[in-house]
């Protein structure tokens, strides 16, 4: 006899997991803002910069930003073994993958 699946419980568990992953991502983005010193900017300026980056169609500019980001994470990783990466894994990586591709699932054009 087949075991009956509790779809409601599975959906609830997936929902809890999704919320936890979203909270972790928000925390990592906050850590990234602080680590780069962007927390010194007012919220409006930071939002404007990010919106311009998202809207940018200039592939050269995006590649330059990506290269700068890679260099930033490599420098952070070399500073000391005790300094954890933004994602807390101890390995300097870019949160969400390649920033030039965008990590929110929206198309940048």
C-alpha cells in the first residue's frame, strides 16, 4: 500500500525554507554593503547607484564592475584566514553568483 503524501506539510516546509533562504540573502546583502563601505552613503544615493547599475546596458561597464568585485573579494580573502567571507563560509565568493548576470532573476537587457 502506498504511503499518502501530506502536500500541505511539504508546502509549509518549503515555505519555511524559502523564508530562511531569503532572510539569509538579505543578511548577506547587508554585510556586503557594510564590507564595501557603502553603508556610509545615504539610502537614496545607494538606491540610485544600484538602480543605475541594474538598468545599465553597457556590457563594458558591467564587466569592469564585476572585475572590481572579484578583486575586492580576493583582497578580503587574503587579509587573514580569520576574516570570514560575506557568505560566512570562510571562502571569498560573490553572493548570488556573477553580479553582471544579476541574481534576482530579472533581465537587465
